[in-house]
């Protein structure tokens, strides 16, 4: 990996939200997390309900801290709604729960009527680790699916909505540790609407750990996508093609 990829500011690639567990402060190991600060601006992720707060865990990923979500307690962090003609999200994530359908994030448009961007995991080899959906009303959003089943492994997932429609695989790209996943259409799969966007539980729970979540709403080139993936993986000492 070339040095220029080791330290790359995601904001330079158009990221509007960067949530990175390494920069959480003022909380002890195992403490409930109330606020996860956005390193690019004011759109912090927060949770006021004691029963839905994830916990901060130290020394979980090559010496780095993470945020741990409990699927049975519907843990989630909420942040502001956002619009996009295109969107992308990068996750440094490990799934531990065996629940079938698990939300990594759901981002709602500013009108609160449909999904701007959604990334999920599925505990089924016909779906693999990634389901994507965007741009559709809750009853009609089209999704894409693909990949191999992954559990109890740290992954770098980079998911991209290319814009222009909601019909499944035609409009999405997904990369697992830098390697592109072959996607196929999955039909109508529950999108969301509401007053906030979320990391974690929306329609279904996520159970596992997230070291970092980065999201942007502008076109990302292949070169920038690679730089983001490589620099994020390097930060947590993970391999990335």
C-alpha cells in the first residue's frame, strides 16, 4: 500500500458523515454510548434511550476500540435525514448475531417519506452479506443482493448507489475488502421512512461491532473509492485489495 493511501481525509472524497470509534472520548470500556461525533461536521449520531444505546468497547480490532450493537435490544444511533442523487457508505464491521435480516444503516430523505440509502446484512447464503436499497417509497424500493455469507469476521464493506433509479442491481455496486461483489435483483425488500436516519436498528436489528462508518452523497470515482477503502482498512490494520 502506498503511503498516500495510509492517511486520507474522507471529507476530501465528499464524505459528509464520518463516525470512527478511535476518536470517541470521555467513556470507559463497556459504557453506553450517547453520542458518536461526526468528524466532518455537526451531524452527530446520538441515542437518548437507555435501552437502545450501543456500548463502547476497547481493544477489539487490532488494538482499536469499536461500538458494539446488541440485536436483541434493538441498539441504534440516529442522525439527521439527508438527500442524494447518489450515495455511498463504507463500513468497518463485524456481524456476530445470527438474526436473519440486519440493518447497518438506513438514511431517510429530508421529506421523511422514503429511503435515501440503506445497507444491510443477511444471514442467508442466497443474499450474502450485503443488501442495498435507495430512492424508493417504503412499499416499493428495489434492492440488490450478493456476496458470500460472512459472520464473526471483520470486513471492509463499501456500498454505492449509482443513482438514476431503484431497480436493484442495475443501480448498485458493492465491494467486500476491496473486491467487487456480483449483485443481483432481490425485488421489493422493506425500505424505511421516518423522522431520522439510523446506524443499526431500523426495520430489523444489527448485532455486532462497527469500528467506523463513513457516508457520502456525491459521485465517488473508482480511484477515490479505492483510496477510501485502503486508508480505512490501513487505519484498523485490515487487508484490502
